[in-house]
C-alpha cells in the first residue's frame, strides 16, 4: 500500500488549499480514509475521515472550514481547506488501516 500526499504550501490567514492523497495497492473504494495532522510541538491528531459510503466526520476545530472527499475512480482522497488559520499549520498525513503516507506541510501565515 502506498499513499502519496501533495498540495501543501504557504498561505495567508483566510486562504485556501486543497490537499490530495493518491492511493495504490489497496481496494480504495472500500477503505475508510483519514487525514491527520501534526503541528509544531503538538501531538498528531485526526482531522477528518470518510467512509466507503461517503459518510464523513470532522474534528470540531475544522468543522465548517474543511471538506474531505474521495474520487474512487482516481483512487484519490482530498481535503479542501478554507478559511485557514495559523493554528492549522501542520504536516498533514493521509492514512488508512494504519498505513501512512508521507506528509505534506501546510503553513498559514498571520
């Protein structure tokens, strides 16, 4: 199983970014997929999840600002992040069944 995350970068407060995670080596369509993040000096935390049914769950701090989605045909997971805040600064990781991709760094400047 391989997960390749991309899309991070530097953005100003209030800006937007879309992260992508390309998956291979698994039956993507039936996998629950997750986005996690780890900010500087913080523990890694679950940000959002999406089940095979399309059902989603979000950490309270990102509700209404982030949207997780999936494209099963492209075997790709997305995280649309709007109204970004400095506290969203972190390395973001995609994960499924305890398999982790390389992170992508998101930096939000104040």
